[in-house]
């Protein structure tokens, strides 16, 4: 399967000047173009030094030519790569010369899209190419490479296989009731459903880690008025983004700043102080604050260490979503005369610091790095996207629904349908079942030469 019969061409190296520039051609005309541009067809998969010739006979450039015969190429089609000097004028001349022989300019991501459609890689691997290019740190690059090698896809495919085997067993029992297969009273199905859902949740946890490394983490600063949330935002961002005064309730709206920690993005969200108020402006600010809290990846509950943890702080802790981890920030230790320290626990962590004096800020940055994944085993981390998390969540919901249909209602047909839907949700990750509009959205975010 291919997108269309067109042969495509694009510059595969970044814009600007460089020592080497690459022009890539893919499609059925690649061999013909090689003969016209190089005056010969290089042996497949062997580098060949050649002159690059314009249609009028003049030499445009000279460099290395590589020809890959279908299906042994990145796209699965015939591919020609010309590696010349990296000047934009020279590369444009090469492309213009190729265009005279019939190809068209490639659309964004079209080379990778053709590789996907020709079964050279699945959709998760194709997305990992863009993630590898965009990686802002060594950890992110390693994680993207894991996905590109198929680590994520292999786990998804294993899950799909288990679901398929279970569907066969359940549907056979439905279709052949005379056989001695009573799955409604058989622990095999119940145990299999539990094992599959446990595995889905494990993979989702890994995928969440990979998603944080790729897209960044949203950290919400929450707490009572005048505890130093805005000072902490300014300290982390390195600029006076938020107004800071001694007057409680200075911040009345949401303020978002992006910072980078060793190349990984962190979105810091400053919010209005949370307390009882009759002021309609403060009430609106607090409503927006709770909106941000509900969508956070991490909550930093900032308290004034001079006053200690108060009853209102305990109330806030109990009001935060249980699924979102919380770190208590003991701010103003320059006034409380405490020592800076970081306490990391599974249930809740605490950091003692001073935002105004920039004491303990490095410990906060280290804590955020640990959350994103710098402390985790890079062997088990792969990049993932929000759509992957949504698909895993959907699959888990269908498995749980199927288990409920079996145990509560003994509805075999409904269980089989839930298993089919779970399988479909997982298959969307690798692209076995994918809507055309999703493919267009994914590959349009790639650079032209990929």
C-alpha cells in the first residue's frame, strides 16, 4: 500500500548553511532520475562519488550518491539520496533539476508516512522519529530511540495477542454452547482479564513517564495567600513574571511560565491564593486555580514555614485530586531559620527552601527532574504521546467493563464486544486501525525531509 504513485523529493537536512546537504527522492522514478542527474544508476546500497548534472548539461555539484532498491529502503520504495555541499542555493538547484523530470515536492512527514503505509515501521515508531529529532536531552533521545526500536510497540502487540486469544476462547464458548466450555464459571477468563488489565496499567505508567519527558510536566503552585507562590515562580523562571507584594491576594489570575530543566520542558503555573473570600474577583481567580489543579501533573503546595502547616493547608491537601502527586514546599526558611532539605517519599514529599533568597531551589529542580524521569531506569522508558495514554485508558476501561459484564451479569456477548473494543483501542497506538484524519495530523507535524 502506498499513498499515491507520485515520486517525491525534498531536502532532508535543516535549512541554512552546512558542510553537507542531503536531497532525498522516493518513488518509482528514483532510478530514472539517478540516470539523468548522475548519468548512471549506482549499485544498490553502495556509496558512489558522482557529479550532479543539471538538465542543460552543466555540473551543479558533486558528492555521494546512494540508491536503495525497493523494498530495502526507509520508505519501502526506490530511494535516491544525493549528499552534496550544504549551501541552500546549491541544494535548491539540485531539487529544481530533479523536479524537471517529473517528481513533486514532498509534503511534511511524507517519507515517514510512506514508510508506515508500506509496513516498514508502525505508527508508534514513526512518531518516535519526530520525537528523536526534537529530543531536548540525552534521556529524551534514549527514550525516543527505544520507541523507534519497537520497545513500546512490542508491549502493545503482546497485549493485543493476549486479547485476541481470550476473544477466541470466549467467542468459541458462545458459538458452540454444546461443547464443554463453560467460560461463565471458568476462572481462566476472570484471571486473564485481571492479568491483562494489570499489564495495561503497567504500560500506561511507563507511557506517562515517556509523555512527561516528551511534552513536559505541568506543575501547579497552590496554597493560601501570601505564602510565596509568585516569588517561587519568579525564582524558577529567572525573571519577574509575577507581581510580588506583602499584600495578601496579589495574584488573582493564572500565570504560566515555561522553564527547562536539563533540556526537558516544565510548565510552571502560578495560581490565586486559596481561602475563604466574598470578593467576586478572588472567587473567580480561585475557580481558575482549581481548574489548573485538576489538570496538573504535579502539585506544589506552598506553605509559609514561619507559620507552619495550618488547618487550611490540611484541608487543601485532602481536597486535591488523589491521582495527582503533591509536594509540600516549606517556603521562607530564611525567616524560620530552618535548613534547606529535600524529603522524597512515595506518598508525599517535602522541600524546605527560600524563594526570595534562592536557598534550596536546586533541590526543587532535582526533585522535578526525578519526577520527570531522570532517576528512573532508562532501559524501561520509551517516549509516548497523549493519544497513546488515551488509548491505554480506553482499553483499560473496556477490560474492566468486560469483567463486570462477566461477573455481575454473566453476559458473554457483551464481554466479547468489550474485548473487541479494547483490542481496537490498543491497535490505534501502532496504527493497525487508524483514521485517515489522524494520520494526516500526525505526519503533518514532521519536517519536510522526513
